[in-house]
C-alpha cells in the first residue's frame, strides 16, 4: 500500500485530487504517473505490475469532508443494527433536523444558492442571488462554517463514541480515538509559527484553529493575559485526550466514557462563542458607518451558520427558546439588529448553559484584545439554574395536584369553621407549635404538622 505524503503548501509536492470537482485546482506533482510499472518485493523475489489510470478520476480520497455528513445515516444512525446508536449528541441533531445528513444539506444548499430541506432550522441561500448582495463572501462563510461546525464537529464526536464502543466490545484498539484528535487538529497546525503570526492563530483550518481564533474575543486563551497562547478549549481537549487514551489502552471503558462526555461538553464552547461574537457584530453593523456592506453580509452568514450548529442543543433544552433564536438569526432574517437583539440572544443562551454542559467561566465575556477592554453594551454573564421544559411540565402538573389537595383541605376547614372569616382558614387548619412569635408566612413549612381542629 502507498500513501501520498502530506500536502506541503510551500512546494506543492503531493497528490491532492479525488474530491475536488473543479479541474485546475488539483495538486498533482506528487501523484503516480498516468502509466508505468510497480515492483513489489517478496522474500522469494519480486513481482512487476504494470498499471494505467486516469490521474484526476481514479485517485480516491479515503476521507472527504462531505462524506463526514453524507455517511451519517450508516455510521451514526443505523450502525449495522448496533443498539448503542445513535449516540446522545447526534440524537439531538437528528431529532431537531429529522435527517442524518443535515450538514451536507446545509453546505450543498449554500453551494447551489438554494433552500435546505430540513424539518426545522431551514436556510434559504437563494437570497444571496439578489442584486443587493455585493459579493460571494457570505456564501463562502456559510459553506466553510457549515463544513466545520456541522460536518467536522459531529464526526469528531462520533469518533470518540466509536472508540469507547470498541472498548466496551472488548477490543484493544484506540484507532478511532486518535483519528478524532487528528480531525480536531488537522495537518496545518504547527507550534512553529512564522514571524508575525499570533500564537493564537495558527495556520490550521480545523476545529483547533476555530477554537484558538475565538478565545481572544472572550479572554479565554491559555496565556496569563487571557488573549495569548492556545485556547483553553484546545488545552483541555489535549489533556482529556491523553487521559482517555490511557484509559482505553488499559481497557478502563467506564473511565474513558466519562472523559468522552467531558470532551463533548468542551466542544460546545467554541460554537457558543462563535455565535455570540458574530451576533454582536450584526448588532453593531447597522449603526457603525465604518462597517461595509460586505462585512454585514459576512457577519450575517457567520451568525446563521453558528446558530445552525447550536440550535439542536438548545432545542433539547427548550424548543420554545430554540425557535425564538432561529427566528432572529436565520439566513436572511429581516430583524433590524441592534444591541437589544444581541441581548435577547445572549440571555437565551445563558439561560441554558447548564443544560448544554457549559458555564459562564467557560464561555467568557466579549472582549476587545486591541483595546484590552470588554465590549460596550455587553453585560456580564449570568448563570441560570433552570429545569428543562419537560421537568417544568412535570413540576407544573405536580403543583396543580398539590393545589387541588390544599383546596379540598380549605373547603373542609370552611365547613368545620363556618363562623370564621375565609382569610383565617389556613390558621385554623394548622396547629402552630412554638411559633407564636412569628408571622404565619415565616414558619418553615417543613416543620408544620397538619392537624384538624374540631
């Protein structure tokens, strides 16, 4: 077997073809010639094989970014009848969009400038055909972030789950775990930055680069000043990866699963940060005369793409809030954005941080690394500890039942003490013991013993 060398952006000496549809952008300097001979050595001798092939059509990429989503039905939903599928995170996205290849549908619709065909969260990219749109930048951002935040992000989570499943099956194979880290990092990331390149902003294109580019905007980078070094997200991912790798090698599957769950929570952070920063940018674009129409369109596309990656997680916490967020941030939203709109978006997200597995400290607050000041008009983060809507429904029903029970008690008391005023009912239904110095509503309810007064 032969594997082409990694792409070298300086010499262009490699073989990059197969999934690139446009002739003229392939890199073929390192490919096999279109015909020739290959010698294969054996202990007993060697064999010569003649070959002939079409360089552009017969080279096949083992893994294409589109296939990360296109194969989701087989790999993440059906899984050859494996009852462990779908894993919990993918299930949220499938239940929201109702199709397994939601990421591919988003990206391909952006390429075609058409509408998506999803159950919820649809995007109509045909508006980018309108004459008032000034460039293809908005379309490009919708495509790039769709690939990264929908296709690549979910496949990273998928590979983590596959690794733990392999451990549960008794196999000692950590290939999927290591593939997940490769997908997170990519081949362009390097610690050897060129002069003038910030330590935050590597030359990568994958999830690692996305997290590092966002941390400066929230003062959540690993450096002491909060705006230098890699992101805390990347630092935590690599630390957790090593811990999980150790557990998998030692067949400690339960511990590896806990690490996997922690990594899934960490991966939500850059999605929420990206959504907030570009929603904020949309909020100030209309009032800032220095912002061009090109920048406005780009920010709109970015906020819509990040919203597409967050909506399924938010929907699992609150369908109502997810619908409200979609209405404000969908592609082509007609809302006149200002800081009040951003404030509503920020409040909705913060309300469900706990449900989505993150904290205010994880996300941070919007920050300007140039002025070293937090952005004007952005309030500090507020933690909310709320029940899910299903839990609220159960609590609501339980409250009704308790209310009916108390009403029955009050009616009984009324018949028993018909000569007393209605406002004193509760007093005559409760025996006050050792609380004569307190007002009735100050008595700890857990210490009250009901006793009928005859």
